[in-house]
C-alpha cells in the first residue's frame, strides 16, 4: 500500500487536521497524496491558473477516465503556481518566469492509455520521484521555498 496524506499550508505552518483547508485564508496550498501515485495541489489564489495541479499522474490518466478530472494544462498551472510563489517572495518578472519553467517540470500532464510506456520495457532507470509521488512532492515544495510537512521530511 502506498503513502496517503493531506497537508494544508496556511502561510506559516502545515496543518493536517481534517477540514483545515476551510479555515485557512489566502495564500494557501493544499497537498493531497493518493497511494504514492497522485498528488493533488490546490493553491489559492489561483492567479492565471485553475488553482489545481497534479504531480505524478493526473486522475484522468491514473484512472483512465476522462471524467476523473478536468483536462490539465501544465503551462497554465505552472504560471498560476509561479504567481502564487511570487506572493510569498516578491520576486522579479524574470525570477517568476524562471520559477514557472522550473515548476512545470514537476507537474503531471494527461496521458492516454496509448501513450503509457512501461519503463521496464525500455530499460529506463527511474528516479525515486518518478516512482513515489511523495518524493516528488517534497522536491516540489522545496522548489516553492516551503518547509516540508513532517511526514514528507524524512
């Protein structure tokens, strides 16, 4: 069984109690990890993004069901997350553009069953972050300049 966890960043600390996201103002970031395969990132304010991004797999890809989530636009969500990051860092336009590009590298995009390639078939060695979404999530949060939730710090 994989890792499951839900964490809400309130601007200064991570909260883990159920419903915490309803009590937190903006800016905030919710991370919901499902079975070491999907991390749903909900960020507020959304800026130019939708406010929802994924690490690992998107629900559409993971469940092979187009109704599982809205179509994913990695560039749009990276822009939204970079704008969110800027609220905390007062970065320049050039720094935001660089951060947007960096964050896009972490985000999952929709793939169809036809595109899914088994890494073992091609002999690829995968980084832990490609196997365990909690590892990728920890790296993503570090890229945002956030402390790690206790469960992801080890």
